[in-house]
C-alpha cells in the first residue's frame, strides 16, 4: 500500500484533497496545482466555493488570476465531502480557535474528520496541518481512523505537518518555507515526506506527531512571549520616561544574542494570541504550568487599555474628554500590510473608545469598509487621509503601521497623534508614544 | 574644552585610562593600544597588575604575547589611582554584581569613582561601561562629578557606553561589535562618539544615558527570558515524553519569526543571571513590576534541581542511591569553550550532589584545577577522560558542552549519561535527557 501511494505521488497521478480553503489551504491548493497534481478543494462554505469556481479571490494577497488558472488546470472546489474517496491524500487546513473559556476548540477538526470519515479508504493518507496541542493526532485522529477498520501504517497513513504560512510576507512562499512532518508510524512519515517533498523545497522529518505538534506551538509561543516581554518593557520604560522603540532599535545593533521584537497595541491574528493556550491546556493534564504563556497573555491583553490611557491623557492635557471627542484609528488589520482583521486589537480599542463616548472613525487602505464580525459592529467606511480629514479629528491613533499610510501627511496635519507603533521618531509636542 | 579634547583624540595624543582590567577592560586596553593610543590601565588588584607587567595573561582567550606587545608599546598597568590626572579619558569597566538580597551592588562603581575623584580635572571625559540600571550615570555619577567643581558638558564630559564583550565568540571582536553611547549632554555625546569611533567600527548614538543603560539591560533580559522560556518548555516537554531539543531544532528551520534558544542546567556567567534584576529593582521605584524577569529568574534557578532529579531517578532505576554513588560532572565553566566559572550552575549542582552524599569529580579541559571561589570549596583537579576513567563512575553528568570533549568516547564508555545540553541525539537506554 505504501509503495503504491508513493508511486502515485511520484508520478503525479495521485489526487490531492485539501480541506478548508482559507489562508492556509488555498496557497497549498495553488502549490500542488502548480507542480502538476489534480487538486480537489473541500470547504463547507458555499460562498467560498462559488467564488473559486468563478475565479474570484477572497484573500487580498492571492490574485484572482492565479485561482482562475488553477481551476482551468484541474483544481476543483467543492462542498461535496463524499468526493473524499476520489482523492489519494487528504490535507486538513481547518481553524483551531479557543472557546469562551480560552480552551482548545477542536470542533472544526473533529467535525471535518467526521464528515470525511465515511469516505476514507485503504491506500489513502491524511495530513493534519492545523495548529494544535501535542497528542491531537495520536489521541483523537488515530482512534477515529482505526474505528473505520483501517490499519494506520499499513493500509492508511496519518501524519501531522503544521502550516507555516505568513500572509503578506514577500520573502517566502509555500515552496520556500521549510516544512516539518511527523508520522504516526515510520511508514506514515515516509508517505508524508514523499508528499510534501513534491511541493516544498525542504521537508524536515520529526520522530513523532507529538514532537511536530509541539514544534508548531513553540514557534508561536516564542513570538507571544517575546512580544509580551517588550510590551512589559514598554510599560516600564514609559514610567521611566524612556522611549522603548529607541532602546529596542539600539539593542538590535548587537550582532549576536539579541533579536528585536516590537511592542504594539496588543496581539492580533489567528495564531499568536490563540495557539499558546493549546499548550497551557494540555500541560495541565500533566500537572505542569506554562507560566510564560499565561504571563504573556496577561500582559498582551492589557495593551489596548495602555493605549487608551494614552489617548485619555493626551486629550486631558488639552482640557478635553474622550467623551464627545472625535478619534480616527489608523489601521484596523491585525498587522501591517494585510487585510486580515482576525483578533485585531484595533477593534477592541475602537469599541472601548466608543464605550467612553468617542466618535470613532477609521482609515485602513486594505479594508475599505468595516466588515461584519461576530460580536463586533461598526457601520463605517475607511476615511481617506487628506489634510482636511486628518485635521478634523481631535485625536489620531496609529494602531497598525501599514506601509501605504503617508506618515508625513499624518504627522503634519493631525492635532494629536497617539503612536502605538513607534513609527514617529524624535520628540514633538503633538506626538504621544503609546 | 570639547574641541581640544576631540582634537587630542583625533590626533591620538589623548591618553586613555581604563579602570578595571578584567574580561571587559583588558580587550579595550588592547584595542586602544592597537590603534595607537597610550593607555594607562588601573586596577586595585596588584596580582593582576604584576601579571600584566610581566606579560602574563589571566584570561584564556587573551594571549600573553598580545599583552606583552601592548606593554612594549605604551600600555602601563598600575594600581596607582593618582595617575588618573595624567589621562584624558577614563573608562570604567568594573563589576556590577547583586548583593545577597538580589539588589544592585554599585559599590565597585562608587568606590572606583571615589578613588579617582581627587584626580579628575577639566578637559577630561569619563565613560561608564558597567551594566547598570537606568539613571546610574545621571543620578549617581553626575552629582559626584559636579561636587568636584566640574561643569559637565562644558569642561568635563560624561557618557555611558555599555560593554558588549562575548568572551569565546570567535566571530566578533571589540572592533567589530557595534557600540552604543549616550551622553549626559550633547557635548558629552559628541566626545563619546569621537572617542569610540577611533576603536570601534560602528558607534550608535542614543538620546540619553538612560536609554543606553536600558538598552544594555534589555539585551540581557531578552536572553534571560528566552532561556527561561525554553527551560520551562523543557519541563513541560519532559512530562509529555517529548525531546525538547528535537523540537527546538525543528522550530529553528522556520526562516522567520523564530530564533532558537536552548535549555540547560541553569543560568551562568556574570551577565544573564544578574543584570535583569537591576531593572527589577529600579522599576519598583516607579511602582511597576518586571514580571518576565522575575519569572525567568525563578524558572532558571530551579534548573539545577531538575537536573539533579534526573540523576536521582537514573540511579534509582538501577537500584542505586546518589548517596555513595560516584558522579563525574563534565564541564564546570558557565558556558562552552570558555574557562570562566562565574555563577556557573555546575558548581551549584556539584554542591547539591555532594550534600546528597555523592562522590563528586569533574572534568573540564579549560579548567585544570577547581579554583578557589568565594563560598565554594572543592579540592579537585580535572579528570582526564579515558575509557577507564569514564567507566569507573556510576553516572556521568554533562553540564557544559565544550567542543573539546570527545562525545563518542563519552557515549560508549559511560554507565549512565545525564545530558543537560541535548548533545546526545536519538534514544539510548543509558542516556537520560535532562
């Protein structure tokens, strides 16, 4: 079975099924299409499948033309999960969020698997790419596959190979980002290596799916903790009257032993604020605490309040209250140069300012209208930045430092700028570092 | 006054006084000597001064020949602080340890300054290189200089420019490591930039001495926290039966957003375990906490116990107690490839093992005999590693992974290896990862 699957992969007669056509799945679809595989793309969202069938893109950095080219050369998007039996490989790229109690919500993984389960067959491989806690593949997926009468390692192959997408990063593509892979058995690993080697330049084998699961978490924990650290340092430096951005940039001139991370108005995106808590949750099962993760979560989640404190004090110095003031938030995407608003701290900041009575507006060149988000509601369009528009607000708050902003224009036409990104260098009376 | 001092620096007629002839001061002596300055080296330790006069080195990576060459070309070591009035520039490179209550001990800085104070004169510059809390230069040195009737910025120049030495790092030298510099006034900064530009390729000006002080602390806080994080991850992974070293190496294949730090048996050296608490102490004055620093300190200081727990359990599995077992500790320097034992966790581990009744020996190619350390006493010489010697110990504990060790020899001739550095790859029954 293994050699047959590998042969189909090598000869590119294998059909690749990718489940979940979002920020992770779609680039993978395009990459497997590019190297010559027939790809079936599964998603429960009919709107997405219709868009793809019509050659339309719903992700800013994926051009519609590439999607159209893919659908013309064998990429078939579908909502019909029964077609899973057509494919040789199933790659799961579904979200793994947290629930309301900040605990892992594996329902997308489990529900997706359960929808596919009736159509699994001998000779297939299944790869999970979603970020998750160590043990997910072994403890949750493996028994489910076995229940189907399949013998993992013999007639079915199960691997964990986490995505490492970095939307908006121009220096790396799906092909050039090394990919790690762990298998439930040696045969599983061999199948996984054979598959991903066709699409990715460097595939790094690990000794187990657990090691691969922890690797992905560690990558994001590292970021969350380092950002937490500089956010705490920002608070300390602020009290001491020192510009933390100057300090970090100076420390970054050290050619070894230091890597700069920059503070901000809080953590955003689908990975860094969420993934670390998958380990926290699992660690408790073993009676150990992940205190760095907890501390980073705590510090990072206070940052919107720190920024709002700076807005309040800047207005107060001019004998104004937030209540009744007009405030323009610059950048509502969670990081610069993308159109992704998932977990964006800008939204939390806008809501808090509105609750305090501010008249809130925003400008974001990547997001023309405030989208409908679960639990968040603003009926707003992006304000065009001009001398007139900027000078009409009592306060301008830089939340996300997109390259497309005209910082000179902002600097010279805003009454007050609260800068939560260290973008404005040097001292100026109307610029408050936050 | 400023232009006169800068002229003397430019023409290399300025005499450079370096105070404190240890790991930081001595390389600086050699560098200023190398570029053509007359250098007077001050130290209170007569043994050091005698060694230097005799052309002998007391630091492994500084060859005696270089010292001899320096003394032949104008370097004068002395214990006579009254000669401070001969020099144009005074650079303070003295230790800044912690006291018993883990609070900053500035006595070396203060005592050194007080010894020099009677000989300070107009036209001089003083630079502090010791790592310390933000405000040290402004709040402690500046008033002391002013008490001498000198006007800082006009007829005397005061800067803070922290050392960034990395003993044993073959890739960087004093010349090639960029140096940051902050001045009490604009003139002070100008003098500091003029001085260091003669010796160092890149000098980075900062807006204040406080910013420069915090920069140096941030560099070491970053390391302490990142090492704390991976040490905590080691504890978590150990409970889950996952090899953290495999995980970190795999995460390091990600080409962006992740930087590997490796766990160990605890923090050592004169910087990383100590410096961060300088900020903790100062932050309290402002009513803020540096919780990442506290947490890192807490986790890192438990690591020797973690390692000892692994020794206990490895021996226990063989029906042996630590009490009465012979244990060979490999590596007692605080990091690999150096002979520096300051704050080395190996010493704490050896003491704890001895307290438990073990017969403790050590091997370290860089340290032939256990030196006399304050509060620590072992009458031991380094054991030569041979088949016979290795196999004679009940347990071998790798504490510091010097490159000079023959790891194959160790692997094949030790009864039990407790590896606290992730040096031995793969699984083997007699190798315990700690």
